[in-house]
C-alpha cells in the first residue's frame, strides 16, 4: 500500500518557460493532467494564448543570433552539461513519467536513459556532420566552399506516449548546430518535459534559447504559421501528422512528421520459440501497446501457428497489471479514459468481424485501482489481413494473430494490406529468409529476431508510407534538417 499512498499529489497549474524564466500563463483555458492509474487530477496544463506563443517565438528569434555566434564547442558544452544534469534527475523524471503516462517504472527509466543517449550523440556528431567542404582551384584562381549554417527558430511538437524522449530526438542536435527552440509538449502528458526543463535551468542556457509553451492544436498551428519559425518536428498519429505536414508546406516550412503504425511481426516455422516469446511480450504489450514500434499483427507461418499461439496467449494472461511505480507490475493503464474506450471499441469491432477473441482483456480485476484506465492484454486468433483490427492503428494492448502459408504471403500482407510502413520484424533461423525479408519488407525499421526495431540515436528513426511525412528523419538526420548549405565561390 505504500505505493498507493506515495504519489497522489497536486502539481498545480503548470507555468510556461520563456526567456529563461517560469511564467504563469494568462489564459483562462486549462485542461486536467491525470494520473491514469487512479483517474486523479495531478496538475492543470494551460492552453497558451496566441500572444504568449508569439512572444516565446520572438525571444527565441532574438536569442538565435547570439547563440549561433557561440563556437560549436561552447554550444556542445552546454548540451553536454545538460546530459550530466538529466543523469542526476533520471529517477525523478522516470517517476513523473509513470505518474502522468502510466507506463511501468522500468519502461520510464529506459525512456529517460535513451533520452541521454540522444544528448551524447548530439555532442559527438555535431562537430563532424556539421562540417562543410572546400575545394581549391575549381577554376583558375577560384576556390569553392560549402558551409552548413543553422537556420533559426524551430518548433518541437511532442507526443503523449514518450513525452520526454521523443522531443529529444530533435532538441540536442538543434541546439548544438546553433538553432533555438519553442517546445510544445503533449497536453495529455506535459509533466515529464516540464521536469526535464529543470535541467536546462540548472545548466544556465542563455535566455531564449529554449522555451516551452503548452496547449493543443491551436498552439501547434500558431508555431507552424509564425514567420520566424523555420520548421517543425512532430511525433503523433497519422491524421495529425498529415495536417501538420500540409500546414508546414503551405507556409513554406521544413517538417519532420513521425506518424502512426500497424506493425507486422512474423514468426518463421524454424524460429526459437522460447526466445521469440520473450521478445514478443514487450513488443506487443510494452508501454501498454502505446508505441509506434509496437507489434500489432502477429503472423505465424505454417506449423508455427499451433506451436506458438497457446504459449503466447498464456504468457499474456499472466501479466501483472497495476500502478507502474510498483516494481512488480508488468503493464500499467492506458493514458486516458478516451483511449480505453477507443481500444475497447476496436476489440468489439474484431468480434463483430468474426475474429476469435481467445483472450479478453477488457475487464481486468484490479481491486486496488478501481478507477484506473486499465486494460489487460487481448489476443485475437483467426484474423485476416482485411479486417479492421488488422488494418487500423489500435494503439493499445491488442494482438491479432494471422496465419500465413509461407514468407511470401507474410511479405505480401506487409506490403499491400497496410498503408503504414513504420516497422516490420521477422523471427527465424534461416539466413536466406532473413535477407529476403529485410530487403523486401516495405517498412523503415526492420527487426530480425528483434521485436522492437528501435534505432540508436546515431541512426535515423526511419519510417515509410503513412508512418512518416518529410524527407529527413529524426535523430542523426537532424543535423541536415536544422542547417542549410551555403556555397561560397571566391577569387583572390
């Protein structure tokens, strides 16, 4: 019961962070921030007024010239100090993440550690990848030089499911390359980014270099439309990503829009069943299924259907549900009541369409948390690739088992039965099949004997089709996103 009593606190109305100071919003519109394990309000997030957002952009624009004039080693020094400060706050940020999002504490710690990896990568790669090129004597007496220059102010629009990590796919590289930022965290899970900003404050970044505003769609649109903003980075659902990408294009802005997913996980007939089961559990049910790299459709080839189906379902049924700050818990609640209702609606749709619900997670019994937004893992069998539950993003703890005769049929499903292309994974002992899969699967992130194909920070976070909109991805790709090439041709 100690865990139950530990965090039910009220963090009050969240301030904005503008020009190096915490400031109260003068808005009259606030939204409750909820701990989903208890359905308890733990804070209120303001929906910033347009003038407040424009003011944050203005100070970021004014800070840009001074920030870009600092040597890159100085800027990277600030960012590396940030990594040290966040290391000191990892447990605090992780616990805030569990309170606000619901993910279990071990997942929250992992998210924060991955955040610091992105900071380390920014410090190490910016020196080399931000360098230009030079060639003497391109013509008689003429030399030519290419430099990469920072562009200015960028907006970072964060998601609810990885509220601290996802913004850091972009933030540290933007800063080391010389850009300034206005960050809008998810209005559903604003607390982790709010706590991460404490580290920026402790480092003492120059005023205006990074700013945080709060709100929803209107705030995102205000950031995107502002003339001083050079581009936006977004992570979220495909419908919203398409809106952000379209608006950015209309206003001539750069955009990285990481979007939704419907990921296929394929198990070949010769796969190691024990190791596969171990990998499938976090793939399908980590983060309560609320991640764009989650497994969704489990394709079992040939005899593997009978070998794996029951063992997989039994493992799901044994998962311990509850409040994520309890170290023994294996899956927490979904993030909102609305999310729970949406996921439940998809389960009902699957039953209506004729899929066999062999494990129903809709009504888990969790006496200590009667008001939380909990769903147990649900498993469907006899799913076809044309069913709604096989085609649309559910974003919750639901697995759909699909039979396939061979690898060719599985690849056909991946390439023709979904509009998404975020990830696809194969479990096999056959090198020929693995090679064919990684070459032919039309997805940006490919896993071989890996259930969650999450790129390290020094690789781009890939994605194709309706899982990504833009030309450059996050993480390492951001060096080119936040800079532009200038060519200098000289005669002396």
